[in-house]
């Protein structure tokens, strides 16, 4: 039976989606403090928070739900400011593209980080048995390293 690393444990999709909703609402409240004329800043804050959430959760279903919710909150509260949803044509397509790019970037960053971490943990775990060999070939004592001699463990 293969043991799972801590990085492979997953959060249930419903909990991840709920957490994503909280992230979206908090980021919208922070973005609302920016001036209305700074629309790119407002969208950038929402996209960065979506990317960070995506990198942490790595759940594609939760990311898709959170991405849709993020667009609806951006459109309803940051663009229209009164919670009204409306379609603005090319501007809304640009917003959807920015949020989708942020989600994909977060997924790539999160998977890359976990792959590097998994490799590093594997490397550390595979090096440990070599250091424990009874002939002492993998073990060097502090004192022996100064004079260039290996110390045997047995």
C-alpha cells in the first residue's frame, strides 16, 4: 500500500468551493476600495486572488465554480457597482479571459510547486538509507571530515 504525502491530501470540493467564495468576496471588498477609474487595478486584484486560491487548492471543479463566481462579482459589484449583471461585449470577454488566465496560471504554479516539493522529499528520503549503511560509506563524522577519514558505524 502506497502512503500519500501531505501534499497529496485533498480538500472536499464543496469546502474548497465555499472557501473560494469567501476569497472572491473578500477580494472584491478590497478591490472596491480602489477608485472606479482604476478598473484594471480592480480586475487585477480579483485575478490575483483567484490565482492564489487556485494554486493552493488545485481542484478543477472548485476552481471553475470560483472563477464563474469571480466574474459575476466583478461584473455585478466592481463594474456596475449595484449588483446588476449586464453584458458589456468585448470588455466582458477581456475580463473573462483575464480571470481564466489567472486560474490557469495558478493551476500551473500550484502543480509545479507540488511536483518540485514531491521530488525534493523523494530525494531526501532516498538519500537517508544510503547514510545509514552499516559499512559507513554514506556516513561521515564531523571529526573525520576534517582529517579526511570515514568512520564506520559498526
